[in-house]
C-alpha cells in the first residue's frame, strides 16, 4: 500500500506536527487491535507479552546501534532519567550536573530534584538560537559528574554537536546523557559514534508508536557501576524469584526498569518502529531535508522570521517560525485543516516521511493568509 495511505489523517489534514506526536498509521491501529484480540482469545499470555517486550528492546538497540543488554524498556523519558539519577552519587566532590538550556523541562526538573541529594546544577545558557560548544567547555570541570543535553531542541529544532560535547565531558571524567527524543526516527543515531554514556528517547513522535513507551540506553561499561534505587520487580536479575528479602539487580540495563511493562504500548511501538525501519532512516533523513529545505526557502521568500538555524546540519526535523500570536495562529491553521504546534513564541512545523511538497505549499499559503500574525 502507498505510504501516505497508511496514515488516514493525511486524507483530511495537512499533518505537520510529528515533533509533538507522530500520525496514526493503520499499522499501529492494527497493533492495538491485535493486543485486544490476544487478550480476548488467550486471556493472559504473559510469556508472549514478555517476549514482545524483548522484541521492543531489540528494536531500539538496532535503531541506535546498542547491544540489547544496554537497553532498559521504560514508560517515559521522565521515568528513564529518574531511574538513572537514582543511581548517581552526589555526595562527593564530583556532584555537579551541567545541563544545556535546550533540555526538555522534565530533565531540568529531575536534575533540580537531585539538589535534595546534594547535586549542584549548572545551566549552560543559549546564545540566540544555539548553544555554542565553548559554553559547555566553560561549564564542565572536574566537579562535573554528568552533562545532560538534548539532541534536537523541542523549542526551535536546533541540533547539538553531540560528539564535541561528549568529548568535553569525557576529558573531564564526566558522563554524558543525551535526550534524543526529537531526533529518533529522523536521522541515523549511533551511540558508539556519538560516544554517549546514556541516551533516552521514546516512541511517541517520529517513531510513530504512541505514548507509553520509552528507552534508556546505558553503555555496557557503566551498568555494573550503577545501582538505581528507583526500580521495581522487573529490574531484578530473576524477575520470578519473588524475593522480598533482597534487591538483586539484573546485570544488564534491565536493572533500571520498574514494574509491569506497558504491553499495549509495546505492540504499538513495535508496529511504529517497524514502519520507520521499512522506510529506512537514511531515506527519511533525506526526505525531511528536502521538505524542511522547501519550507525554509518559502518562508524566507515571504519574509517570515525563522528562528531555527538555517544550516541543515544544525537542525533536526522541526523548523520554528516566530509569531507574536502563536496560539491563535495554531487555532486558525487548525480551522484550515493544517495541524502544527507552538512553543514560546514559535510555530513548530515538523514534517516526516509521510509529508509531501503539497503539504508545505498548503501550510505556507495559510501562513501567508495570516501574515499579520507572522511577526
Ligand atoms: C526532547 C524531549 N524529551 C522528553 C520529552 C517528554 O518525555 P516524557 O516521555 O517523559 O513525557 C519530550 C516530549 O515532548 C521531548 O521533546
């Protein structure tokens, strides 16, 4: 079946909001229906459901070039970051967390929560629409335990030079945590090449899997050094020991997991990720570049204020354009059957492989119609 036909919403609407949530495919709908059928027909097929969870672990490991034993299956990025933080010791000299100001708020809030555990948080401020790498160099020192950055900003789509920042962190003996939620499914991501210690992300956006499933990657060399206290019975070496007298963490990244996994979301995530892989990450990246390129060009011609870095190597799948009444603009566009979203004073436009140049043209026509809001 033609790709666009797999996404029924595209018949009615111009859907350019994958940075918020991927469009629903018939594959993901069918996956949820299959979950219901399995539940109905088999009752409680837990062996199969645990096997599905392992398939979800393998799917993510394949996507980011990790070993499945380095991947914890989580329910949200927040849960993943919290579990990771619970394994870090902030009571010594090395108690600082350096965080880039394009971090998603949940990461900022969780690192500040660690102040109760003696962490000190150091913010690395933005300079216009980027964070220059030198600012990280200034902030990271021998007291830094962890550097936390977002790969692609949820605010303006700008992309971090992860390898350079990872190098700075490692030179000073610090760990680096990368939040790739806004990048996963839009570009090749290789944890070994990026040289990150930890990576988090979920399936809601460009991985097309809906809410409820996320991942934590932990480099194999760190797993046994880290003992999380935010855990549950699925983190144990043998889940079915049912031991109430001891905590015996799994020797793999499973030690960061919690309770009963989100089985329906696992079905959906597998379907979404399969669809993404069947198109191919390289092809998706190239397609997104074409579409964001066309959008930037049309926006510049009309004099709109693009707040995303223009260089295609410096942004992800989202292009942000300033509007002084952005919430109103989002509503008006919705009335025109164009779905986008906003953050700060920016309209966020985020194409995926299922979009085409007509979608970009229709959006730009609508923005031109409402050009009084485009300043
Ligand atoms: C970069 C980034 N990190 C994290 C999140 C949210 O994570 P969680 O799964 O905890 O809701 C988002 C969602 O918008 C995001 O864009």
